[in-house]
C-alpha cells in the first residue's frame, strides 16, 4: 500500500463537544475565503445591532465612559501616553521661541469635540467654531508670531459654558480659576469628554421612540447580513440556535411521555411549536451549556442577571420558610419581622457569587438565630435553647445543599409560573406560586423583565425559530403559531 493510500485510509479521532468523530469519514470541501473588510463589516454590524437593541429594550440605557480595569496593563499604558502628551506640551510651550506642534494637535481635537456638543441644526454655532479654530489661520498666526494660546482656551471655556448641561456649569466655571496653560487644557479635555457623552445620551433619549419603532426590522435585517457574511466563510450562524431549539424539542417530547420539563411542575404541556420555543426560553434561566444561541447573544448578560436574581430570591424565600417554621413558627404571622429578615438576607447575599452561597448561608443562619431569639423575647415568648439554636442553624444551612426539598419545590413552582406566563394571553391575572409571599413582588418584577426580553426576541427571530422547529417537527409552516 502506498503512502498516499495510507494517508487516505488512516482516521484520526478529533475531539468535539459531544465526543469524538472519525476525520476520514468527512468528505473534503473546497476552501472558502473571507476578506478582512468583510470581517470588519460584520463586527461593525454586530456592534450596531447591540446598540440599537440596548436602546430599545432598556429605557434607562445610557452610554458610559470606558474605564479599563484598575491596575490593568491597558490602564497603565493609557495613563503613560496621556502623561507623555501633557509633558511634551509643557516642554514645547516652555521653549524660546515656543513650539506649537502639540498645541495644534490639541486644538484640532478640541474643535472636533466642540462640534460634537452641538445639535445638527445649529449651523451658525458650527460655522463659528470652524472660523475661530481654522487650523490654516492658526498656522499663519504662529508663523507671524501672533498666536496666543490663551485666546483659544478662553474661547473654548466660554463656548462650553453656553452649551453644557446645567449639571456641568460649576465644573466649567472652575476652569476659569486655573492659571497654568497646560492644566487648563487638560481640564478642558476632561470636561469636554463628559459633555460629548451628555450630548450622545441626549440624542439617544430623543431618538429612542423612533429607534423602538424600527428596531425589530433593523435587527432582523442586520442579523441576516451578518449570517450571509458568516456563510461566505463557511460558518453556520445558527448552529447553536438549532441545538438550543432541538434540546427543547426533545425535552417537550420527553415531557409528553411523562418526564419532567425543565424543572417545572406541569403535567399537561402539549408538544406544540409554541411550547418548544417557550421551553427553550425557560432553559435560558437554567443555562448549563458553553455556547449561547446566536439569536440571544445580545441579551445574554440580561438573561443571566435575571436567572441569578431569581435563584437568589428562591434561596431567600426558602431560607425564610425554614427560618419561620418550628421552633420559630410563632413568628411566621409577623409580616414586618419577616420583611426585616428578608432585607437582611438579601443584604448579606448582595453582589455575592453563587459559589459563595454556602459560606454566606452560615452567616445568615447565625444572624437569623440571633434575630429570632431577640424577637421572641420582645413578644414575651420563651427563647430557643442552645440545642434548639444549633438545630435551627443547621436546618437553615441545609437549604443550600443540592436537591434540598424546600428550595427544589419553590424553584419548580417559580419556573412553572414563568413558563405559564410566556403563553398567557388572557386578561385574567396569573396566580403567583405559593410559598414565595415575602419575595413575590421581586419575583413578579424579574418575571416581567424576562417576558419583555422573550417577547422582543420572538418578534425579531420568530420566523427563524418557526423554520427550525418546523424542520424538527417535519411541518411546513408554523409562523402564525409562534407569533
């Protein structure tokens, strides 16, 4: 057998997410190429999609200055470059005669930033900036020894005072108290950066209603453009979305056969396309996979935050149920005390990673034992004995153990409530799950946020989901049923 034949017959085990496959069994395909420009275009499209999406789904969305992590290399490099720029400006201005190359670059930057602080229709202001900060005219002044850098500093400060938001007036006014030219321009740039951001956020607030009207169509069309770019490179832009929906389809089918569905308590879910999609959305609150569906990526952080808060509230409610049962059950009817304990638990769990819950629940058990004994004393009831306190704390600490009965039950009830909410179209309100009274308003709030995200996602990608689920069910048209 020749070497070539050996090469063709030899197979290699290539690892994948689901195991291994034999490389020799895959037919060769011609190479595909994609240009750097196409990749950049796709990247810009994704950035634009995310911006439009954030503005549409978050009424409080605002642009914020980018801050590199404290102590990071990026932050150190940026600080070094800024310091070098201002040091060079100071050195050039101190020369005899002064050198103004850095000053020219600075004025050019300020001119551009001032232009970003005015509205598109304010042509006279824009023309005034261009006239005063005409770089050709400034170069002529420098050549004829008629350039006064303080004039441009004063012009900029006066202009900023006229155009800034009221909340920036005090900071702009303080610029006039500075005497060192370099310090003045350093602070001018710092305030201008904030003013440019103010104008950008003002523009967003004005344009938000229009963006909301167009966002669904815009996101859908731009996502398709990205997919076409990916297809040109031989990439399936819906690979993980298909896997996500296929998992839900399998789960729904198993449920029809009597098995549990994503931790709910439902027993009568039909294997319809709508339930497949809704089951897929529920999985986003129970995510255990590496790759997120492409159609949900722009909301991944929001879904994960909602999931995190729902689990925290489930834990809080579970702890409260255990804490206000025997031997402290005589306190269960005192809603003010219950609400105080709830606030204390949430404060202890605030900004805590789930990996640290076990440690924090120890602190919670000690705190609740102390509070319960104090409350029993206030009400004139016998306090818990040392033995009771020990058992009481152990029962609270057990809540974080895997498959704890109370936590698991509340979790299933909450997931069931959310699943039912996804398909609820009646004017009749849904009944909140039992056992979550202390956190019911919080649960309802996060459920509402989740439904809003799912509704928007379905509006953008409903047709895409319909096609995928149709292929899974071997049906022809599901569009009306997934809207």
